[in-house]
């Protein structure tokens, strides 16, 4: 294996960066064990604490599978794994009113595109899953936690239909977090019933390949949800 020539002095961040680059280049392969602590200490001319700290850094960026009592193994992160850190960092921006409004607008653009695709490409299996989730929503109108979980999964199915992992990663990192973090509406049962009915209309539009109805219903659905959030936020300010 060809390895990079090391500078005279390195720290844990530098060790982690070198090893991460070797994973990306395929010099260290997924599923293999990292070299032992002794080998890494000798290679980088550092102590064990520096190597252990570098493994912690690599674990944080999802390049290490470190089961207790076993040597660390190389792991290749999924796109969703990679988006987790970005999501946590971006949370400070999205916690502001302006940031949240930007995210709502971005979600509207993205879901409109996914829905247009779904009208033409949703399979019977996709439709069956959407209907099953609607039934689950119906059964949990009064349970806000279970309802929100089902609501998130309904929109996740729309993100799955194009078969593009970027849509799924964006949904899981940003949209799901957005949906779960909204204040609970005062009349949440009424709100949930309306949302479920809109879900039904969206699915009916997909089945009937009615693009206009699908888009109009989704816009109303997301716009109403954001409006309820704004109203609840204003009450909290008071």
C-alpha cells in the first residue's frame, strides 16, 4: 500500500485526515481493520492517545465501525450518514424564523418536483405504502408523536420514488427534523384530520395521474402546516 509521507509533527486531526484520504482513495478498504495502534504510532511518530483521538474523529465522520473490545474497522458512510453532521450544524440557522422560512420554501420546491415525478412513476407498491400510512395516521389522530412519525414516513415515500439518494438524505436530515420540531397546534386533532384528508387527496391524484390536483393539494398542505407553525410561534412570543 502506498502511503503519504508524514511531516515531522502531526496531531490527531492530521492523522485522521491522512487516514480518511486513504479510505477515499481505496487504499484502506471497507470492512478491513485499521492498522494496529502500535503500527500507527510508529508510522506517524505519535503516542497512543493521539491515535485514539484520531479514531474518535474518524468515528464522528462515520468512517469507523468501532465495536467494543475489537479493533476499529473501515466503514464507508452513506449519504445520510454524511448529512447528519451538516444537519446538526445547520440547525442553528434553521432555528431562526428566517432560516425556517427558507427551509420551508426549499421543501416546497423539492416536494413539488418529487410529486410531479410520482404522478408518472409511482408503482403499485408505492401507492400501497402511502395508503397504509394514511390508515396509520387515521388510527393515531389523537397521538401527536405517533401521528408525526407516520406523517414523516408519508413524505419519505414521496422522496423514495425518484430513486435518488440525495432526495432521501435531504428528507432525513432536514425535512423530517423540521416536521418533528414544530410546536404542537392548539387543536392538533383537527389539524391532523385535515392533514390526513390532504394526504388522501394527494394519493388519489397520483392514482388518477392528475398533476394539477396533486400539486395544488400539496401546496395547500405544506402552506397550511407552515401557517399553523407561524401562529403557534407568535403565541409563544406573547
